[in-house]
């Protein structure tokens, strides 16, 4: 295609993804459309909210799910994740 650059998929190592955090970005519409094929959520969940948010990751393609973008998560030091600082 004239005027286009072809690259392998990009990896975004620091995101906050919706619905893991209410004001996060929607991975499908923002990441994949920008060439990002793997997004790492940087602590939107903590040990107290990890299991509640686990179904979001099951939608990712590596898990034979519906999303086009691979999703990975880092667990925040705060029990509730980035939403608050209690539980440190």
C-alpha cells in the first residue's frame, strides 16, 4: 500500500484498561487501531480485585476469546489496585 508502513504488532507496556478501571482506555478501539497487538495493564487491579476482573483477560485471543488485542496485567501493590491506596 502506498504511503503505509508495515511493522510487527506493537506492545504497549503501560496502560490502564477499561473495564479494569473506570477511566481506563478501551483496548479494542484504542490499542488495536493504533497497531498495538499486546497491551499490559499497569496495576489497575490489586490482590483484592484481581479475581473480579479476571474474566476480561479470558476474552483475549491467547485464551481463544473475542478480543483482537492480547492483554496482560500487572498487580498493583494496593489491595484495590490503582483505584485506591488502602491495603498497602
